[in-house]
């Protein structure tokens, strides 16, 4: 299955699209200006997780699909945190994000079990 996470600039929405079984399905994942610098990765269970900059709150957030619905979690509430997010899962299944904090001019790393996408 081919998939992509992207920011719909016209509607200010984070979207997730996947193509499988000869059809395209698109979900609105997060609204209200969320979704810049989206980074998509799949958990060990095969469910998608997206790290992104929420422009309204200007913070790093993660959206995880639980098989039925998308759930969002704020990871770093520092002003302008979340630029250029890069999400990956460790061999143990823990999500990890490298990202830039524009306000503090720092490269940061977050790893938490709260947004595993299980």
C-alpha cells in the first residue's frame, strides 16, 4: 500500500492518503492549521503515525491511527517546536522524533511511549 501524509494549505488540514485495493482513501487527520513538516512512519503493528508542527499552537504534535480513528498528542509545547520533524520507530517499537525548535534554535529529540499508535 502506498501512503503519504501532507499539509493541505488551502484548507489548513493535515491529511493522510493511502492507495490500496485499487482505490484512494484520504482522511482529515488534524484541522485548524495543523500539519506542517509532516513525517509519516508505521508502528510495528502496521498502523500509521504522523509527527508535525501544529501552526495554531506552534508546537510539535503526533497523530496516531488506532485502527478506527486518529488520536493527537502534544509532544513539545515550546513555541515554534516541531519544524522539520522526522519520525521513526525504534527496534523495540518506541516512536522517536528528531525536530527543530525554532524559538530556542535547538535540534531536539523526543521518545515517548504515549504515542505508539497501538
